[in-house]
C-alpha cells in the first residue's frame, strides 16, 4: 500500500483528488488544510493534517507526519488580483509564501526519505496563468510561473534517485478559491479591476468540474514514466499548442483585447 499526501484537501481540486483515490485499496490517503477541525464534511478514510503554507512552523510539523509518503500532490494555493502599483509588498510576499516558498519547504523536508527509498512521485499543481500573463495577476502569475520552473528543475535533480516529478496546469476549472481583489475606489485601475472580476465570473460559469483534474492525477499516478508537464481543462491544450506558432505580441494583444485594454 502506498501513502499519498494531498494538500488543500478541504475543497475544490484537492477534495476531488482525495475522493478519487480514497476508494482505491492500494492507497492510504493523508490530506492537509489550514484548520481540520473546521471541516464538517470530512472524507471517510482520509487522515487530516493541519498545514499553513505561510507558516514555517506549521510546515515542519506537517512534514514530520509525511516521512512515509510515496506520492506527494501539492495542490494548495491562493489567488490575488490587483495592479502592481496598488498591492502592498506584504500581500505579494504572502502570495509567494503560499504558492511557492511554502511548497518548496514542504517538499524539501520530505524528499530525503524518498531518495533513500529510491522511489517517489511528486505532482505539483500550478496554473495555466504560469504560462500566460494576465493583467492584474502579477503576483499570482509570477508565483505560478516560478512554481512551474521549480518543478522542472527538481525533476532533473531527483530523477537519478527514482523520484518522478510532474507539473499539472489546470485551466478554467471550477474551484472554491476566491481571489483577493485589490483596487482603490475611484483609482486608475478600478475599471480594469471590475472588468477582470467580470471575466472571472464568466469563465467560472463555464468552467469544468475539478473531477477532470482528479482523473488526470489518477492517470499520472498509474503511469510508469509520467511526463514533465500536463495541461487540463477548457482550451488549455489548444492554447499551449498555438503558442508555439504565434508571436508573443499576438498573444499579448489578444489578452489585452479580452480585457478591454
């Protein structure tokens, strides 16, 4: 039996993954959220662990309970929308702590036992916004882009020890993450912020359920040689394919037109 850890298990993609895997007799599931006591609809058969990715003490405490993990699925994250001129550096740093540095620290604390076993799988769940820049998503896009490159780097480092690393980029998936929308009333970015908020609402209304991500994760786990990167949801694969053949200027103009810029 293999032990699987999933962060951000209380809702959205993380919960969908847990519900998919917990029914399989080959897996023992551990999952994290900030406050397990507040979860009233816990998944039967899942061991809940407290984890705050912005708190090093919490990360290290969680890591001590993961020294038997065979498969690590790093899904937890946060979203933020706002112009770089108007977002405080404290908020930007917190975004990076949750989306990047916290995940790095947790992985760092767990890979030693995987290396000793010469076996392991790490699946980092990022976002398509790590590959496509969007206005007002500066802190979010850059943290996800950095997370993507982190996955690619450690994949090369850890492969020699039998540890596989894959990076999954969901696109237009219904999640329960509510972006922190930051703008000044009457300020120069108010119109754009409201446009972006409306675009998010429209996209989420058409978005696919997180179960499709869970199915992909299940497929990766049962693949002997997982790929470095996967895209899932909406027209994500088409966008990645087309980006190979069009200029950066074309992509930028198309994005700006969507947001009325």
